[in-house]
C-alpha cells in the first residue's frame, strides 16, 4: 500500500460499494403539507450543471445559505459569509464555480456548489479539476444537498466527464475522510464504475462531547494561570455578540502582528487584502451567531486570543495568537484549554476541529479526540485506475517538495537572524 494511494476502489471489486442499486427517487424534505408534496413530486424536474465566473458567487449568497442548512455535512468555510469575501482576496488563480440545480417551472433549487481551478500539479500527469482550497479554509467539505445526495453525486460525476475539454481527474482537498460526504462520494464512484484514491492523509486534534480535559492538564493550567497572574488580574472573556466579536477580532489582529508572524510579514493585519477578508468574514458570521472570540487577559493586556467559527453544530478553531511577553506562562495553551471547556459545555457543538497541523504539540495534548482529513482523487472515466494512482502520487510528491522547501527557508531565516 503506497503513501499516495491508500484507498482504491472500482465497481468490479468486492465489498459494500460494489453492489449499489440504482438511486432511489428523490425524497422532498421541506415542510409543506402532504398534498403539496404530492403536487411537487408530479412536476417534471430538470437538473442542470452550469459553470460561472467567481464573481457570480455574489448573486448566489441567499441560495448558498439555504443549501448550507440542508447540506449532508456542515463546513463553515463554505458559508457564503466566509467564502464570498475570501474568493477575490486570497487567490490570484482563475477560480470558477460549478453549480448544480433542479429546475421545475418557476422553481429553482441549488443542489451542489463547488468553486474550482484547473491545474497541472506536475509534468508527469495531465491537468486536474481541483476543488478550490486555500490556507485559511482547512476543511474542504463541499455543500451537497441532503435530499437524495447519492443521485446528485452520481449525476455530478456523469456531468463532469461529458465535456471533452474538462480534465478527466477530479481532486477534492482537505476532505473529512470519516464524514458522510466522503461516504456518499465513494458509493457514487463505485456505482459509476470509476476509480478513487486518497492521498495526503493526516489526523489533527479535535473535541467531541465526552472528551473532557484530563485532571492533570487542569492542574497544569491552574499553575500557569497563577504564574500569569503575576502580571495583573487574569480574566477570560468569550465574545459572541457582533460588536463584541468585532472588538475581539481587532485584539486578535494586533496580537498576531506583534509576534512571530509579524516578524515574518505573514500576519493578517500586514496584508490589506487578507485583513479586509478576515474582518468581513468573521464579522459577517458573527451577525448570524456563527463566530466567537476567546480572549485571555493579564491586567490590561491581551495575553492570548482564539477565533472560533461555527456552522451546523461544528466549530473550527480558526486562528490563535499570543503575546510573547507572557510566553513563560504559555497563554496560548491556556486559552486553548479554557475554550475547550466552553465548547464542550455547549450542547449545540458536536465537533470542534483544531485546524492545527497534525503534530501540533499543544493542540494534540489538550484536545483529545481526532479527525482525519485527506485529498480525494477521482478518475472521471472508467478504466482510469493507473492515472488516478499516478495523480495521487504526484500530489503527494508535490506536497513533500513544498514542505522541504518551507523547512529550508525557515532554517535560512534562523541563520540570518543569528548573523
């Protein structure tokens, strides 16, 4: 089993995905009367798949918001109040939109939404159709309508292989491998006789109900809080009202710019486009009760800050920063620990994703559950198993090269500072 292809299924293989029946009839899950359901089911429905330029997302905000409430799996990074500010400010690549909708008479219903780019990851493989991803959205779960999602997924795969000018490989980064969307896509791939591979598998820290902080970590937190208290009275605040979130976000931006990210010129506040995106996205989500900012104070100084975004019962620890003057008290660990208590006590939160790197020393120690993410590589035409595996391997090799380059640049910066 190779790194690049830890999962490869085909409809001819044995297993539960090899014997998929034809999709069931759509089940309408809205809430009109039974008579209205019967009328709607008799209407002819036409499903269309259309491509748009990225700016068309502005006209789809209301429809996308409605789709997010019906999606098989939530993802705050595809909420329109996050996605729309991100697209024009975070990427210079040409991003387009794939939209699936059902149309009947004067009715139109969004079923699936995917921003994408066309790329060529290496010379050894052809072009790919890649769902849009960026460093500020570490979960790639796409909004798929929960009403008969298998049929929609199968229709999607069919529609993508029909245009001859589209790449024959679909790449979906940062997917939750244990989530319902991946299960549906695997079933659709098997039913259509296609091939699928998974690369870039990794696990990261998470919280789920029933995974409280161990007693020894609470004792350690209390000790660190006493140490932090030497700098002034300690208090922990949770901002949830829009005006409070706005103030908390500004504290976070200032904290981030004052630390190592500021020295590397990678802090959000140091780039006007990224700063504008962060303010519009977080404050827009706060208007819908989908953002909160945790701030740890030592006297009059903000010692650490954590921005959390939410959607459909899932929370994402999006950004964190701390004041390096208080580093001996580990304020970043304290705020992550105290925020965990608040999130676990919230009955509406079923999963909190740390969004941290897999080997993060603090998040892994304090947030005891795990979530697995990876990149799906789907061959859109039958008999494409080898090309699918080669593409997955090329993506793995590319990620390793980028990681080596990042480590080299980091060592170079450290050496220059020593000189």
